[in-house]
């Protein structure tokens, strides 16, 4: 587990162990939809790093 800073400036936690990822994704508060309120942003203007807007139900 490592703390990382996204290009948007938001902080996130990077999980690399399979068991850690399974545990977090099975916990509803952590398995948020990418565009939900409070979710980390990938870019500060809401676009993908490529500059394209993501589809409403999919991450970049």
C-alpha cells in the first residue's frame, strides 16, 4: 500500500496486493462509482489525462 498524488492533486491509496484489493473492493464505501461525489479526480478539470471527457459510467 502506498499513498500517491493524482495529476489532479487529489491523494489516493495505491493497493498492489491481490488480497488487499479484494478486501477494499468488497467494502461498499470504498467501491464508489468513479464520478460519484467525493471520488478522487484523475485530472483537476474532470477530463481524462488524454483530454477527453469520460463516459458517464466509465473511468478514463
